[in-house]
């Protein structure tokens, strides 16, 4: 009971800080916090696959970027104006459908074959916008994607602080929903599949179906992160489908701690903050981030999240 009370206290403090800091921080850092929350959603969505189901996907950027493209095409090429929440719902449904399609193609494979197949599908999707210059803008992408108009709620999303709180709301909703998923009997089954698919099959579980549903859930939340990023930058381009986003997502999960959900969110914050701050001082920021990653893996192989969790549990016992 004491342990859960401590966790609740930590969550309240973190949420209070996230809600208060934009009121006192410069605009640049508020924008940076916005990016941290967006990538936190992306990292947690990947953790459902990597940490809880044991599927090492290298194609998550395809789901991330596809939803972003759908919103960009709807708002700029078709409607020529935002139709929130319709465009977001369509984008999420497209990400879910694409994840289902990917799942049908890759879930019969395992290990390195699964990773390479997701990577190949991601590379294939990355090349499509270059061939669709009318709808997707080719290599130039789609600029001037409008942010949602929520003036009726007295929220000005054109302002940095206003958009931060918009993302903050979706971050909380996504975190709560993903937490419910991983703590449910379904989530416990995913952990069983991660440990031993054969054992779960012998117990009567339809392993393929569980992995398929996990793939769709993960892809939908990845799509949400892509949509939020597109609204933030008011731009969508082929770079959002690039495999570099997949590799960054993997780095965030491993750094934060696979199978912890909150750990990858923390890893996303560390990577996003480090990348933006260090890159302002040197062009060799990937080398520094890589060294940090190596140190964490070498000395804290279970990630920062598991390290913090272990520390809290020791404090509770003492």
C-alpha cells in the first residue's frame, strides 16, 4: 500500500510540474517540452511491442508518419482547412488499418526476420510520397498544415503555450489508456508471450491474435504522436516516415527501460532534450548521445526506468 501511495505522489508531482512549468519557462523550452511529450507517446507505443510483447520492430516510423500524412492531405489538399477532430480520427483509423496490414504480413516471422521485414515495409512506405507529388508533395512534403481551431474552448493553439496544453491533454489520455492496456489481463498475456510463446500456446492462448491486436494498438498510438507532431510543426514530409524515427524510438525504449511504459517516456524526454540542447553547441551531438546510450546499456542494462523503480522499491522496504 505504501508503495502505491509513493507512486501516486510521484505521478501527481510530475503532472503538476508539467502543468506549471510552461507558465514560467521561455517559449523555446515550452516548445521543447511539447516535443518531449509527443515523442513520449511515440516511445510508449513502441514499448507495447518491444517491452511487453517482445517484438523488436524497426518499422514504427511508417505508422508514425502515415497518420501525419493523412492529416496533412485532408487539411491542405482536400478540405483546405482544419476539420478537427474528423481529420485526427481518420488519421488514427488509417494508422490502425496500416498496422493491421503490417501485422498480417510480419507476425508469422520472429526475431531478426521480424525486424528486417518491418524495416523493409517501412522503407517501402517511405518511398511512396516521392511518387505522389500531387497529393503528398513529393520530396518537399506538405507545408502550412493548420492547427485545430479550438477558439470555442478559449484555447489558442497558434500560441506555443496553448498548443503545449493541447498536447499535454492527449499525452495524459494516451498514457492512461496504454497503462490500462498493459495492466489488464490482455497486457499480462502479452508479457507471457514475451517470455514464452510456446507455453502460452499450450495454455490455450491464441498467440497470433494477441500479437496482432498489440500491433494495432501500438500503431494507433504511434499515429497519434505523428499527428501531434504535424500539427506542431505545421508540416509533414518524407522524413517523418524515415527509419531514423524508428531507430530513435528504439533508443528511447532501451534507454528508458523496456516493459515499464513510463521508462520509455522518460527516455524520450532525455533523448529529445539532449538532442536539441547538445546540437545547439556541436554538430557531433549523435556521437555524444551514442556515448550516453552505451554507458546506460553497459551499466544499467534494464534502463533508467527500471533503475528508478528498483530504487523506489528499496526505499519502501526500508
